C-alpha cells in the first residue's frame, strides 16, 4: 500500500497515532450477506470486553449482499471498504462464506451459516450431486490448496461429510457446535416475556410461516397461501408472522417482496423485517409452518407443532435435519382446511417429538461459546479470559403492530 493510499485509509484499520487502544490483535470479520452477518455476530460476542482484540468488519462482494452494510450500520458497527480490508494484514479473519476470502491477508476461520448443511451443491447436471456447499472443494480450496486455517463445524457427523467431499481439509476441521441452536434453547425460559413484548394475549396463538430462498422455497406459494390461511383462521385468536429468508429480500428488493405479499398483508399477515432476530419469534410461537430452510430446522428446538410445506428431495441432503424433519412432521395439504390441519398437528404433537432432528444440528449442545472462544484465542495467540462464557438469550422483540408497514419497527439484536 502506497504512502498516498495510507493517508486516506480509514483510521479503523490504521495503527499508531489514531489508536486510542494500542497494541491490539486485530481480527477481520468478513460479512457477505445479512444472514452471514447475523451468524458472525453470535461468534464475536466471545470477544466482548477484551481490549486486547480489535474487531474490524468489512462487507465482501456477494450476489445477495444488498442490505448487509446497512444492517451493520443499524447495529452500530463501523465497516471498512473491502478494497482496504484486502490490502491490510490482520492477525485473524472470520467468515461464514468463501467468496473473495483468498484475497484476505490473514489466517481464516470458516464456519457455517445455517442448520446442518441442508442444500446440495450441483455441478450443473441433473445426474451429479456434490456435497453440501460449505464442505465442497469449490468452497474450501483455492489454487488446489485448502484456504481456511480452521473450519468450525457444528456436528461430528460433518467430519464424515468432509472426508468424502474434501479430505484435504480434515486436518484443519474442528467441531464447535452451533450458536443458534444454543441460543434458542437458552431463550426458551423467556417465552412468556417474548409473547408479552409481541403484544400477544393469553388467548392468542402465534403461527410463524417460514420460507428459505430459491426456486423450490415456500415463498413462491405464499401469495396464495397467506390469504387462504388468514381467511380460514379466526383473526382474534390467531396472529400470523412471516419469516422470509434475507436472500429473498436482497435478491428481489424490499419493495418487491412487500408487493408480492401484499394480499396476505391486507388479510392481516405480518411480514418480519429481514434484519429481525428470528430466534425469539420461534420461541414465542405456537405453530410453525415451514419449508426446508434452516429456520424450520431450528424450530425443532422451540418444542411446538410443525407443518412442512413441501421439501424438494432432489435438492436437500438426505442426512440433513431438513430431510429428517420431513420424515417426521405432518405435511401441509392443499386439499384440506388449514385450521383443521393445525388442530391435527397440535393433537398429534408430543413435547420432544423432534429431539432426534434437533440432535442433528449440533453434537456439542450448549458448548458453542466455550469451544468457539477457545478456537479464536488459540488462533490469535492469546490466553482466554478467566471466566466461563455464557450463551446469550435472544433479545425482546418489538410489538407485532410495528411490522405493519415497510421499514417500520426494525428489530435488531
């Protein structure tokens, strides 16, 4: 980097006279999308209150990157431009994606951004299917060499997946657990507080409708499903909140998402903002209607009845939590009244019915903060703080009434 460029480099990544807290180890957090940002925030909480570490965020180029920088700004997180980030050496880099990571001048820790590597990565033909995305050679190798210094896995079975998809990466893989898994479980004792914050009455039931992104996602059917659902359910007893994957918002734009779902919203559906902390919504729910996305898989931890809205078997890893849940949970039918199907799901459901699915998300339940913190500090060459890290609960949500118009009631962790 030239002397002229250093004079215009943001103070956030400069050393020397601009630093109020000097001599820090510096960790670069590379955000590609809102989904990745939410996951990475759960990780860097391990570094809170440690003045030995300066955490710097940047937003890397990505097809679904729209909104990521604004999301971080709304969290009070300053970012440095990608062009400066890749020209500055750091002690460590953390990412939930692979795009552009070969250009980062630091050892890299990679982790997943969802529940159990659900979606398969195809090679462009109908016949050949590769392994789950994060564990594929395409995402782990650069110029024939393993790019990450460490790969943080959620479950021990993922070591077997990695041995098949990219065996060269096995020496740098380690099992740390899943932060969202632990946070949902830690938040369950706040269910009543979440429901009060949402404005739900004791006699009201909350139905959460969740959609992932992609051609087979439930989103493509919500324009007709939501008006039908709201038309069949008693409005005073039921509230319906819709969780749409942030990639849909980024890929099509907020105006378009609201426009496509306007019919359901006119009937009373509430569209959750993409920056929302969805975990407390799951804990507060009475029913979950979902597809093969990660939110539906994490819903198995909320201990509520689940109805599955179509699972494309050709696109879902057969050993994933989504596939296991599709084999257990009732399947939504277009031939029967929706109220009747919710009653059926509630009558048949028994507490803990989906524990076997939840067990596929993490093989180190409750241990993510401890294991991930150890991995970070070893990579930074620092001793860990002398206290046991805790799993933070999900924050209280704003009232449901704040989601009635686009841009209203932003809800952040």
